[in-house]
C-alpha cells in the first residue's frame, strides 16, 4: 500500500469558467493565499479543494478531490 498525503488547494473561478489555483504545504488560510488571487475578471467564487495524493515513490494516478466553499 502506497503512502498518501492530504493536500489543500485554494481555487478561484469566475462566471466565464476561468480559474486559478494555488497551494503549498504551509497555506492554511485564505488570508495566506490572497496575494495570488484577484487576477480574474468578473464575479468570482473561492473553494478549497482537498485530496489524498500518493507520495512520489508511488505510481502516478488520477486523484479525486472534494470542494469546500470558502
């Protein structure tokens, strides 16, 4: 059984379907991620995407995530 790690990715999407995502190990809040956002035009919505991802020693595979609205 391969080891996995839980990741959180901040996602911003606008009404045109354009999106921007950002994340790193220490990104725990929207306040920390805000410097990278506000680049999309129009009304936007923000979500956290969380997923269990295999560590690098495992074979790459598709990862299923779930969204948490910010």
